[in-house]
C-alpha cells in the first residue's frame, strides 16, 4: 500500500498536466510553447493548494474529494474544448449559470465530438484502477497545513516572477504591452490559455470580476472621457442620403451568401442584385450568439464576456444614441418584431426599456406560438413570412416609421423536424430537379429550405410596400446576425469555395449586409465594418444627429481604416489581419505596416475593450446624460 503524500501529489500534478496538454493539442493543434516551465510551476502551485485542502480529511472523505476534484476538472477542460469548437472561443465561467437553456444546441455539439475527446476520461480511469492502492493521510501535526500552504504560495510566486514585464517591441507607444499586461488585461481567452494555461485562465476569469468592479469606483470617468473624445465622425457624400425616408431593418437568422440563389430564393437574389452590397461586412460571433450581435447593433458597444448576458445585465443602463430614440426625435414611430419568445434572452425589456422601441411584439403577441410550444430541447422555429403577415398593417400607414425585424426561420438544426424545412423541402427538391442543381448534403438542403421562408418574407415585404405606395419612401436594410454555425466546417467550405475558411476562420464571419432603395444604383462597396458599426452607419445615412461619443462603432461608409474585432481577439482591417487561433498569424494586405505595428494596434484594441467594459459597468452615459436624457 502506498501511503506517501508525495505520490498523491505527483498523481494530481500529472492529471492536471495531462488535461492541459490534451486541451492544447485538441483545440490549438500544438504542444507547449516556450511557457512550458512556467506552466509547470503554476500547475504545481495549484496541486499543492488542493492537497493542502484534501489533507484535512480522513481516508474515505479524502478519496471522495480527490475523485470529485478530478471529475470536476475533467468536465471543466472538456467543456472548454467543446465550447471552443462550437462557439469559436473559450467561455467565461459566468456563462455557465445559464447552460440549461442550451439544450437546444445539443444537435450542434454532436457535430464537434471526436475520438480525441475520449482521452479526457483517462485520468478518471487511471484513478479507478489504482485508487485502492493510494492511502490518503490526514495531517498529524498542526504546523503541517502551514507547510503545504507556504509551499503552494512560494511556487506560485516563483512562477509569477517568470512572467515577462518587459514590452517585446521597441516603441514608445502607450500600448506596448508586456506579457504581464496580457496576464492582467486578459485580452482574449485564447491568448491567456496559450501563455498561462487553462486553469490560470479560469482563476483569472473569476478574479477579474471583483477587481474590475473595484476599478469602476475609482478615477475611471475622466479616462473614459479622454478615450471617447477620439471618436469623431465627418460628413461624407452619403451623409443624409436617406433623410426623411422610412426604414425597414431586418436582421436575419444565420443568413449567408449561399442563401442568395436565383432559382431557390428569387426574392433574396433580386434584392441582392438591386442593392448596395457591402462585401466586407462582418458579424463576429460573440459569446451569446444573436443576442450579442443585437447588443452590438443597437448600442454600438461590445458585449461584456464576464456577465451572463449583456442585454440582461445592462438593461437598466442609459443608451441615448440608439436608432429608435434618434428616429423618434425626428417624429418616427418605432416598431420591433421577433418571431420567437423570451425563452433564451429578455428581448422585450432590452428592446423597449434599454433601446427605446415604442412597440414590441414577439411570437406570443403575434399568435405564432403558444405557451406550451416552448420546452427545453423543443423549439419549433416559426415562420418569417407569417411574422410579416401578422404585423405589416401596424406600421405601413404611419407617416414616418422605423421597423425592426429579427427573424428566426433560418435557425438550426437543419433537418426535417424543423417546421419551416418540413414546409419547404418538397418545393426545394422540385427546384433542384428542375434546374439540375447538384446539392447532396441533407443539412445544406435543410439550410436552404429554412431560408426559403425568409425569401417569402422579402417578397411579401416588397409587394406590400409597392401596393401601399410606400416603396419609394422606404429603405430596406438586410443583414445577417452571424454565419450558419449549425453546419460543420466541411459543409461551410462546400457552401463557400471563395471564402478562405481553411486558411483563416475569420472569413466565416463575412456575411451579407444590403441596403435597398429603388433610386439606388446597385453596386458593391468594400469598406470594412461590423455589427458594432451598424448604428452610426445607418444614423449618418438618415442624418439623425448621431454623436460618435456614444459608442465604439464607426460609420462603415466613412472610415476605411475601420477594424473588425472578433471574440477570440483576432482583428482585421483593409491593411492586415491578426488571426489569434492560427498561432498569432499576421497577414498583410498592403504595405506600410510591420508586424510590430499590428501587435501595437492589437494592444490598443485591448485597451479599447477595457474602456468598453468600464462604460457598461459604470453606466457612463447615465452620468453624462443631460441633455441626451429621453428616459
């Protein structure tokens, strides 16, 4: 029988090290980098601290705690791995409290399970095999716990001192951050895990909420003032182009370029061919899917990854420069519609209270769903067409209107249990046969069948505007909330042979953004912008008096140097791209910028996000709300 605490400690350290290595290989595709020794020290310190606790208990209880600890760590590492594969980033621990709502996404999880995931069970299997040969010994002397705690602290401090405090670039830039700054700022989960390990990331993730909450109380307002003063907008040739026009703004679920097919979705195809097409628009897939896209679109701020849900956490915040409030100042009536319910996200409160829409209706209000339709794992996505049929009469006769639609027919999963897919699949099969279109993958077919419902909605919208003599005074804007992440990468590559998905996952997030009006000359526009830039872009086109001081977004038609920031920390503009998940690969699209320049700008984005977080947590705009208060 082994009764040596040294053996128990080495076993636990080996388990932790194995899980760290497995996560790195599975997700990052590489073994340890030059941080190998420091990671070992951090893991040893965590091991010693855990053994410090376990050694307080007698044999039976200690063994149970040991197994529970292994089980919890295994679940944690496996969850980080799987979440990254599904969502494109590592989760914050604060998202886990809402995990029960994610039962509907089990379908997508299935797509990302691979044989390597079985290896996460290995530590548990090993423990079961040897557990009877391991004897846990409780402390016999009062001073023993102090030794363990001191040892853990000393090893941790030794590892911490190995974090480089010297900026890697020879520059006077205030954004020339060191490795220690990465540790403190946590610019992206990927970068922190890569440099310091997953357990250190989780510890810092928990710790950061409390440190950030303290910082908000200190001299942060003046710093925010100075930071926001740099955001200025300038008139350009399209400023006020649509002044006095109405707006129908549609954010379409999982809409991608593949859905614009002349024979399958003729209305979408017609709209695309007769619109301004923004070929470099990105809808980065942030932490909470569509909800975070909406948050960026409506507030021109980035979501906070350290709250469960930004639209819920900041529903009481003051957002004076939203499109509904700006349009309402110009005597528009504002409407918002969504053909689902507040099962996942509290849209009613967010869109009315925080954003300022005067009218909001969801699927219950429209009679598209009953209370019994919504159950965990059972989400019958209603029809986009029926949503428009049930609502257009409310707004079409208003003298001035701004109408916002958030669709849901295009939602995964893309199989026959989806009501809109079941409704449209026979028609799709007939079209494929008639026009000899070769699409074999059943889920890609399902995706197209689901988007056919959006196509019908667009057709009815154009028809109703025409019949009611409102087409000439109405602008239609159509954008995607995110790429169709319910399909796996092989399917996405098949759908988008022109997207450089295999080289850069960033390309996945390049999705449609269209502006239509009968008097517009159709053209493609290659200025780069993203979801966070939508409000200032639209506001300037309608000459609504948007003040760029009230958000981090920029006018997509004004600023060619605009940069898209993705949730994993990657950045892209017309000059270069930094892909965090591809070993920090930098691609240059034009001359004039060095790799060091790119990294300095990346660090500047880190600072911008820290200011973004401070704006939200301090409710900054409520502090300076006069004369912008409309609440």
